[in-house]
């Protein structure tokens, strides 16, 4: 399986994402934001950071980077797309996920471990977790306060698109939302950083199963379970 | 040349944490009459056109596509010249 880690000017979690994929022994490339072909990749990771300096709004400018047209195409093809932190903000700005991320209610940049509940363990990204399992994954953001209107929230609940919720809401997100997926389930965005929790040396390895979940989902759909 | 001014504000009903913090600061230094405060963005654009209708149409597109995120923000604009 082949992973791409997108790199925008100002990305700063790209190396963490790259290392997380290495941790599960799969092949991974950095892909610069000007790329116009992602056909070689099965999963696209949109990493955290401050792309384009977060000017105007987080993710507002990145969404017009040439590579984003390819990300939209990959989403349509059913490829796996995981946006983390700034990556989540970019995916909402691009309209690949509903809602928006606002300034934290506390006005503070919050950087610490959080307890997340796996609300939906049936997505390709979370299948190796138990239903309602509690996992420890860190956050590091100033603008992770998820917002959507009532109607959208009802749709998210109805379609089981809320993937992760916070145990102790750190930012004021509506319905304690930490991560959501699209209706089809192949695009997911989350503020917490699973790539920073892939080894007990980091304090938690609870994030690693997101990456092994993706791998397992890909293997199932490619009938290559025997190839390691 | 047409000069355009764009104002982007947080939608009514959507929490504006910056506004709340600044309101609290004003109240704490004696401006108790501040009942509410919303923070927004002010942008000045100079457009290389004399066609007002076209300028307005394109400015609206700029607001919808980039300058405002209509999920959480409202915008309004003024044209001059």
C-alpha cells in the first residue's frame, strides 16, 4: 500500500505522518502542494501545521493549492483521505467535509493529551478500535472548535459521521466533536494527532491503530491479505 | 479603478471567542455599557476595472470563494469610484 503525505508551505506535522506510516512498515512519499497527480497513492494524509501561515483563515488558501483538485478526485474515487489538525481545517475549507473550525472557546492554544471516544468504529480508519473505546491521543491547536449548523449536526448523527468525541471538551466544539467523516466514510478529518501517538515512547500508541486500520481496509478491498 | 471595501463578520448565533474576550476586557477596565462585541475583518481592494456591475459580480464571487467562509461568516461590501 502506498501513502502520500502532502506538504504545504507551513506544514509542520508532515514528518510525524511520514514516520507513522514507516512505523507500520508501508511505503510513503512526501508530495509537494504543487503536484497534479496522486494516482500512484492509495491513501492521502493531509498533515497538521500552519499552511500559508493560516492567513485569512486556517486552510483557506491551501484549499486552492493545485494538489487539492487531485485530493477531491481521489475522494471521489473512494481512496482513503485523512486530514489531521490543519489537514482537517483544509478539508472543511475545501468542502470535502462539512462544517468549519473556529477559534478555541478558551482563546488558548491547547497542547496536551486528550481522551477520545471512538463513536464510530466502522470506518476504514477506525475498524481496529472497539465501539465507544476510549483512547489517548494528543491535541495541539488554537482553532479546533468545530462548528456546523443544527441541520448538518443532525445529518452527521443520522449517518454515523461523528467518528471521535472528546471526553473533556478542550475547545468548545459542538457536540464534543473531535473528528468526522464524509457520508461515504473514505474521508476523515480530526483535530487530535494520531501520528503523535504511535509508540509507547511517545506516551501513547493509541493512534497507531488508525494507520493499521487503513492498511487492513486497503488489503480487504485489494484481496492481498497474504502479502505483508 | 474601483475601490472596494469588504467586511467579514462572524455569523449571528455563532460564538465569537475573540469578541467575548475583548468585551470582557473592556468591562474589566470600566466600560460596563459594552453589551456585546463582535470582531471581524476589514479588507480594502483596488480593482482594475471601470465596469461597476462586473466589479460587483466578481467581488461577490471573491467573497463566496475565498474572503469569507459562509459556514461561519457573513460578508458585506461597498464599492466606490
